[in-house]
């Protein structure tokens, strides 16, 4: 147990969640003025420039042939899919609802790891996954006609993000994390540029809109860097639950700036998702520490 490292890790995670949520809010605020492709393109240009300069200064630039690696290519495709569907969901749903659905990501990653990576998942975690996804259904609340398009976008973004995280585990250790960020930012920017016309064409932007996207790109970079630091300086089992602080940020920002107030059903669904996620973290940590504790027991005399 490292109290100082855990405290720093929790602080980094809290900052990361605040940065990501504020980025989401800024993006949501411009969804009525331009299409998703233009948002990805404009924000991507700024983010790519920032990450490229940092990677160059740190000597982290590698060969662009890295994109041809199957795991990297899959991660890029999943990131593009997740970004497109997430921004589409932001434009059509309350910020807190989208954030709540995204909190099922750890459950989706656990499910994917069990199905595709052969990770052992006990019946308790399987039950937590099922209950957690039931919480997502409560948040979404499909009507007689089924899921709304906005809800489909939000759920699809979770699937894309889970695929991205699982693919990341398969990337070779000699590939720089920072270089992957550079490649991802540039590819998403190019995809956004290609989609501008099919999604409705280029829309004029005011200085205020450009400024919001500029701040969003900086916050995105801050979020990525602090979440990596959080996982490196603190124990994952202690730090990971602090990612749910993004829900608090989303609810507060949604209320103050968009006039969105969670209803009873949304609150109930969020509670179920968070409880299931926390239990999953707990069970995973217990399975990891149990063999260590067993080995550390003194032998009987």
C-alpha cells in the first residue's frame, strides 16, 4: 500500500475526469452549429499539433508503418467509431445521460476480455456485468418503438471504446504510447475532414466556437496525460473508482450550462452502473491479491 502514490493517483484521476467532462461539454455546446465531421476535424487539427510537438520534443516519434500492425489498426478503427458515435450522442442527449452510459465501459471491457482474450471471470463478476448493463437500460429507457437513435449512438460509443481498450492490450510493448496518440489524433482529424461534406458540408465558425474547440483540444490532452499518470503512480484498484467523478462533473455542468436535471430513473440507473463497476473493480483486485496473500502466509511449524 502506497498512501502517497495513491493520493497522487486519485488527484490525477480527478483532474482527468474534470478535463474529459469539460471537453465533452464544450463539444456539446457547438454540436448545433456544425456537423460531427467538422468538429472532429477542427478539434483534431489543434490536438494533433499539440501532441505532435510534445512527441517530437520527447523523441517519441516512430515509423508510420506502425499503423499496419493489426492491433494498432484495430485500435484506430475503434477510436474513430467511438469518437463519431460519442459526439453524435452528445448532440442528442443530456450530458449526464451520455456520461452515465459511458460509465459502463469497465464492464464492457471486462466482458470483452472474457470473450476474446480468455480472461477468467467468475460468476460474481458476470452477475455484476449483467446488472450493470441493466442499469444502462434504465438510463436509456427504450420506448415502445425501441431504442432512440441517440441511445444507440451512446451504446455504440461504449462498444467502440471497449474495443479500443482491448486492442491496446495487444499492441507490442516497443510501440511508444505517445506515438500511438499522435497517429490516432492525425487519423481522426483526416477522417473528420473526409466526413465534412457527407455530413452536411462546412459551416462558418465564429471566433467563440473556434475558441471553445481550442480549449476542448487542450483539455483532451490534459485528460490523456493525467489519466496515464494516475495509473502509473497509484494502485489501479484504488485509483480506478475515481473515474466515476466524471458523473458528478457531468451532472453539475449539465445543470448549470444546459439546464439538464437528472430524473429519478436516470439516478437509479447511474447508481446501479456505478455499484456494479465498483464491485467489479473489487472482485478483480481481490482475485489478484489473494494468491499473493496465500504465498506470504508463514508455513506451519
